[in-house]
C-alpha cells in the first residue's frame, strides 16, 4: 500500500505541476487573445485597425504569428501530458480495491479531470477567437492593400493620363506650327511665282517699248509714201486737165 500511495502522490504531483504550467500559459495566451480582441473592439474599421496595430507590439505580423503558433503548440503539448497523467491516475484507481479510500481517489481524479476539461475549453475558446480575428485581420489587410493598390493605380493612371494629355497638346502645337510653316512656305513660293510673272511682263513691256520707235518710223514712212502718191496723182490729173483745156481753146 505504501508503494501505491507513493505512486498516487507522484501522479498528483505531476498533475498539479502540469496544471500550474498550463494555467500560466493560458494566462499569457489569454492576454494575447485580449490584445486581439482589443483591436477588434477598437472600432472595427480598417483605419482604426491600422492605427491600433501601429502601436501594439503584439500585433506585428512576424512576432504575433510566431508567438501564437509557439504558445498554442506548448499548451497543446501540456494538455496532452496532463491527459496522459489523468489516464494513468484513472488506471491507478481501477487497480485499487474498492474501500473507503477509493472514493477519495475517484473524487480527486474527477477534480483533475474537471480542471483538464476547463483548461481545454478555455484554450480552444481563446484559440478560436484568435484564429477568427487573424482571419478577419487578413481579410481587412487584404481589402486595405487592394484599396491602397487601387488608389496608387488610380493616382498613377491619373498622372499618366495628364502626361498623355500634355504630350498630345505638345504634338498638337507642333502640328499647328508645322501647318503655319507650310503656309508660309506656300506663300513664299506664290510670291516668287508672282515675282517671276511680273518680271516677264516687265520684260515684255520693255521690249515692246523699245520696239515702238521702229514701228512709229515705219508708219511715218508709209504715210509719207501715201501722201507722195496722192500728190503725184493730183499733179497728173491737173496736167491732164490743163492739156485738155488748151486743146479745147485751140
């Protein structure tokens, strides 16, 4: 019986030690869950989440994820060890003959089982709450990143659109300047053509003017010959009349 008593006390000692360790771990784990819940209760919006997350050291992405996974794993291992100890205690009570002391052992075993159940329930509740908030955090972060990406893309598209419009204005100005230059060149060509035409007309007028005295002399000579012929004919006619009159009077 002394050996059974020592074995039972060793099992109870292990159970109490594991329960104390689990209790301390759950307190820290609950604080982590409280910090997550504090962010959740802070306002619920992406902006309030962002303001709070900037000041909460437990919510840094890398550290919080690592802390959550590490603490959850440690608590699960401790709960598994405590479950194993409780099973060994249950086996022990079954090996003890039913007497006045066995009821006390069963009562002690039931109390340790209740503690294990409470710790497991508290751990699962906190874990579910933290997991739910982590999912919500990821969703809000994704939505916020999408909004920021959309804003950045909109700002970039707006700047690109302004640059394209400015570029189009510059190209329009270049086209207008080219059109004005083409009009100026066409005007210059027309003026040069008109200058050539006026020069040709001037040359023709000069040639005509230079030839006009020759024509005038020719006309004068023609008129002179016409008057000379008229005088000759008049003289012949007069001579004929005179001869005719002389012939009649004789």
